[in-house]
C-alpha cells in the first residue's frame, strides 16, 4: 500500500508540471518579465514550504548544511533555470 502512495504521488507531480508551466507562463506575461515571474514563483514556493515546515515541525541539521559540498547548491540554480526556461518556452512551444 505504501508503494502505491508513492507511485500516485509521482504521477500527480508529473501531471502538475504542464499546469505549473502554464501558470508560470501567464505570470511572466502579467509581470512582463520571465525573471520576475520566476522569482515570484520561488517566493510563493518558499512561503508554502515554510508553512509546511511549521505544521510538520521539521528540523534542520545546520552541521549537515555546513559540511555539505559546495556543488550541492547548484540544485537551486538548476531549479531557477528550469522555471525561467519554462516561462520563456511554454508560450512558444506549449506543454508538450
């Protein structure tokens, strides 16, 4: 049963990508800037994650963050690149 939950979650998260792309593309049009649209998207995402952290009382290992290799921060840059690229590409190429 637990594996089924994770499979359903994977399917739902994959199905959400074209919805996210469309919403972020419209946000880029409204903001008249793909970079600002990406920043707004990340700010809203951060607020959502902070609420989730507060509700679930998640903890953070500061020592783990201090000891992690510097290249792990690249994941955040790749996320910013992805969202900005989607804002630029979705209106021109569609969800496909």
